[in-house]
């Protein structure tokens, strides 16, 4: 059986170098390996049904779903780009760095992601403690019970907490849960120390991948966005479900100015209570030529 890193380039080797020059790809989706509602293979099948040629599974601080996605991609004939979305903090803001084509068997990289998940678990505990102090009585065990799988490398995030709040009647929707309690302005928000974006970029590079600054329009701080770009990212996520047309135009120009790879994706998290979180899979896409740009150079 091939290791996960061997699966990454297997299909391209089989079908020719021109495979990634045609069609479109959604380069930002989440699965049950973090806070999405679909299994990784389900996301791949949905991408195929949506007419895409490629998809990346970019779960938070984990690559636990990538191998399953790669295998399904090989089975049904769609290119899967191994990905991750790393949680960082800069100037008090949550900043997300997307990584593509890392060696997902790299032990050092996997250990670093494991350390990040421990920080995320601490944040979950702090937020639940704050919720309890507000009279919102939920327990971590209830959150864990919502997970699809009991895997050590599965990420537990705020949407899992939000689902418990909905199930227990404290809020009606995911949006309300974030607005009232879990978002950056919420009453129960917590943000323990994390790595910086610059460290995440270095981690991805050291694992052989390309680093992309995710959804810059959500940070409302373009001087910080520019500083992160100057630190050495390879790309900028120009197209995102939460970006306005004005955002897209502005960040396309910024990417051009700094000669960055222009990426995009839906940030699809599946459906909860009939509502698609962020955007439908494939609703934001980029040409498959972008996938070719993201691939690391082939060693001689």
C-alpha cells in the first residue's frame, strides 16, 4: 500500500503532465477531520458532481482527512490537492495560513500540527468555562460526542461547540452562536497564545509545501496583510465566499503587485440544520492552472 505522500503525485504520473491545465478547482474545503460535516471522500465526490476537476481538503491544524480524499480522487478520477489550514495569531487577530502539497508523512510537520491541536483544545476548554459562567451550561463531553470519529488527529473547533448550543436551545443558528458567544466579539471568546503566521509559513515550506494567506478580506487590516505577504507567502486567497467583489478586485491587484499565486475556494464546511456554512462547494473556484503553480518543483 502506498504512503500518503506517494498518493499525491500518482494520478498525475499516470495521466500526464497536462492533467492540471484543464477545468476548475475549489482549493478550500473542510471535512469531518476538523469542523466540516462531510467525510473527506464525500467532499471529493461532491466536487466531481459539481463539475470540478480538482479539490483540496484543508482542515484546521490537521491532515487527517487527506489520505482518504486522495484515495477517493484516484478512484473517481479527480485531482486532490493535499492541504491544511493552520491557525495563527498576529496583532491579536486570528490569521489562517493555507498550505498545499506538503509532505503529509513528514513527522516533524505532523508533530507541529499535534501541538497546535492541543492549543485549540485549551481554547475550547476556556470558551466552555466562559459559557458556564454566563449560565450557558454545556460540557466538553457533549461537544466531543458530536464528533463523527474518535481520532487522535481530528480537530475540535468552535462549530462543534456551536452545534451543542443549537441542540440545547441556547441559540437558533450557527450564525447566532458565533455572533453572541464564539466569534471574536462574542461573550465567550478566548484566544490563547498561538504561533505567528510567519512560523506557519516556515513550517509549510520546511514540509515541502506552498503557503497561502487565507481570506485576507476578513481581517480588516490591510497593513497586516501586506506585512504577512512580505514575510514570504507564495499565494493569496483572492476568491472566497465571504469576500465582496471589491475585496476580490483589491486583493487581485495586491497579488499581482507582489507576484503571488492567486488562489480561491468556497471554505465549504458542509450543512448544519439545512444551512451551508460559508459557501457551497465549488461556488468559488480557480482554474486548474493554479494547481500547477502550487506544485513544488520536481527534484532532478
